[in-house]
């Protein structure tokens, strides 16, 4: 199990997003985060799990909406 804590910069690089996007997601409560004082920290395991849950399901040919 990976219990590594990541910074906003780490998560932004890991997810290939901007730091502003990570701050925005964190402030909205849309990404798992802990705030220690004024610093945001992200558990890598939780980020991976969150990403897995973000999967988009695609409609298969012949499948009704």
C-alpha cells in the first residue's frame, strides 16, 4: 500500500493538470484532500482511487441510453 502524501505540485504533475485546477477541485471538495494549517495534502492512494471512480462509461453500439 502506498501511503505517500503529496503536495498540490505533486498532484498537478501526477494528474497532468495545473496547480490552479487542483486548488479549485480541492476547494470544491471534488478531490480527496486533507488541509493541515493552510497547506493541502493528498494521499496518493486516495487520488488513485478517486481517478478510478472518475471513469466515463461509453455507450456500446446498439445499447439504449
